[in-house]
C-alpha cells in the first residue's frame, strides 16, 4: 500500500486524511489497507495500471527474496549491522548510550566517528538497511554482502581505536 500511495503522491498524513476519514469501522470484515486501496481505485480507473505494476514488482521481489543466496546475504548483513549498533551503544557516552541512532549527525556529535568518508558510507548502509527492513526495496545480495563487509571493517576500526584509548589510560 505504501508504494501505491507514494506513486500517487498521497503518502503524507495530510494527503491521505480524506481517505482515512471515510473508512468503515467494520475492519474485521474489511482491512483498512484494502478499504483505502479500493477507494483510490474507484476514484480513478487509471490507477489500476499503477496498482498492478506495483503488485507485479512485489511478486518479483518475493521470488528474489526466497533465494538461498539472498537469505544468506541478508543474514550476514543484519548480523554485521547488529554488531555495529551494539558497539556504538558501548562507545557512546553513558547518558547517550541507549539513545544512539547510527546517523552521521549522531556519530559526529558524539565524536565516535569523525571521518567524513566513513560517515557517508554508514549513511549509505543505513539507508540500505532501512529499505530492506521496511520492505521498501529488495537489495541485490552482492550489495548486502558488500555493505556487511564495510560494516565489518568499520567495527574493526572502532574496536582498534577503543583498544588504543584504553592503553593510553593505563
């Protein structure tokens, strides 16, 4: 539904409000998403072609995500992302530890990473992660493996930096 709303330029609360206001409260029989899609389609017949193209793309994406290669790449990538987030929480100052979000702004503000190229890489990887996790886009398995390898290098650099800081304190 999100892709359909996005293609119709209706993906903001203000733009979708008239369709939400017209919903039936009997959602047990008709899911909300189905009601909104039906209203959008009934309003303009030309939207059927857009809706069908999105459904076809999602069907192709489903086939792609079922492959063992894709599943392995996703597992590798998400494992590296989780390791990266855990390390960031450990590196963040105590007052920020549980609140850190791996954005370039947060990493610079907390002085965890100061290399602009690394921050740009993390931003790219974060967008890839968000697109994957939220089902916005199905990334190529090679892109997931490359992003996971980048995260692995970044984590190793951060761990090395942390070890050096600990040694200096001794």
